[in-house]
């Protein structure tokens, strides 16, 4: 089987020739582990695509998650100057007065001319003015929304809301990776968009004090997220990941999960299904999700990503398999912090072998770290996961 065929078989809950291997890498890991400049990786579609494919090949992954949108190729025209700071990376000063701080090992962040993060008080938000909030746009989060640096207001809804370059990275990755690699697109859940718009502290408080307003915002954001899912479904891709990191038990209780997460993820899944009934959709949530695996399944997704084990989260893989059976494919459960970042290659191999022993029978398992591979994770530890997979495959032949 090709990597693409193998991933497709696993996501269809079938039995591939071997379990697929695919980790999501943090942006900082790309910055530290390629020869490419971090400013270019974050701001340039072609450079990010090159970084994605470079590390996919180095680590032997069967798939690639494209977790940044396409970029306006004219972004360099808006740069006033680039400054270096002691130990803090570099800062881009834009002609419109905003700045982007670019650390050498973490996501860049945009600040206003006054040096403040761009968040919006809930009382100022009109749900009718919202379409989609892209936290990783070059401008950061803006309201009313505009794309790119010094971009004009993005007013229309539907596909016209998204700029013409939005799909460029996805298309470039497919071109560079070729036809035999599984390529996945990412959509941020309405809940994540809400938190990025309001700020996480204000956002969580607003769930308690202004539930009606939050629900109206989430409903509006779900419409455009479903539209984006339909756009992705028209591309040469193999799956869509809905990223909803902060809805585990460490952030919101289970009744809030039912109210503020489930209906809106369902809406996105329905939008993707309408455009492409057979395109796999899976859900990424970090941390403590052991108490809500059944609710995640009830959103209609085909798979669940991360499954953080203790102490990082609350998912024991054997218990997750008991709850989910083969209702969904599952991806992850290797601890990215205690095992992959701080462990040895042998510890990583042991952890990967145990996950394969538990989950590989039956086929609907993708070997992966639970959450993103940390920036400083040693290369040899990631390669050790692939070595464990090779050993597992040989013993079963």
C-alpha cells in the first residue's frame, strides 16, 4: 500500500497492511529542525509547504497536516523593518504600525501599535459581523475581520469571505508531496474561534455570564466553518481535522461541552458531508477527555486525535478502545512531553510498542504522539516511534 492508501484504510476502520504513522508537529519544531527561516515558514506558503514535506520525509510519516492557511505572496511589501532582540527572536515592524514577534521556537504573535494583543470584549461583538476567526492569519485576530497585513475588510459570507490565496499552502503541499501521501486540512472549531476572539480568560467568563451571546456567536462561526470545510472537500485532500484543543475537562465541564461544543462541531461535520460524503473528518482535543469520548463520537466525526494519556490527560488507551470499539479511528496516545520530549529513544520505542499492541489489531489506529511534537523534542525520539512500528510490522509478517 502507499501511505495514502494506508491512511485511507485506517480512517475507514479497515485493516491496512500496517498501522499508519503520522504525528502533528508544533510550528516551533519546524523552526528548529529545518534549514528554513522561521519568519519565512510562518509567513510564506511555499516555504511552509517545503517545511511540512521535508519533515514528513525525514520521519517517515504517512500523512501531513496542513495547519496554517495560505498566505498573500505580497506580504513582504508591508514590512517596515525586522529587528533582532536578545534571546527573544525577531520582531517584524509592519507599515500599518502593528508588530509580529517571532520567537525561534514558538508560534509568532501579533500585537497592535500600542503593544497589546488583539482581543475583543464580548459586549462589542455583533454575531452578524462574524464569519470565521483564523487565529493563525498574518494579522492575528481582527474584528471586524480582515485578512493579512493591511488587508481590507472581509465582508461577504460563504466562499467569498476567504481570500484567493487561502488554499495555496494546501495545494503546494500536494504538489510537493506527490500523489501517494495523505494530506489533511485543518479547521478551527467555533469554540476555539470564540476563545481566540475574546481571549481565553474573558471567553470562559462569558460562557457563564452571557451564555446567549456566546451561543449566537458560536452559531454564526459554525456556519462559515462548515463553508470552509466544504471548500476543503473540493481539494485533493484525504481528511479534515477539526481542531478544538481547549474543551477537555481541564477547561470546561461536561455540561458545557454538550452546550458549547457538540452542536457546532456537528454543524461542521454536516457541511463537509454535504460536500463530500466519504471524506474523513476527525476531532483534535487536548488533555482530559476520558469522560467525554462518547460525546465526541456523537458529534458525527470519523475519528479522534490526541487521546492524551496520564499524567498529561486522562485517556487510558485500553479504556478508550472499550468505549469506542471500531466506531471511530483513533490517532495518538504517545505522551509528547514525558515520553517524546523528555524520554530516551528506548522509552519512546517501548511506549509506541505498547500502543501498537493494544490498538493495532483491527486496523483503525494511527500511531502518533497525543498532541503536537514539542519544539525541542529530539529527532532520534521521533524516529524511534517509526523504528517501533517497523519492529511491530516485522514480527507480524
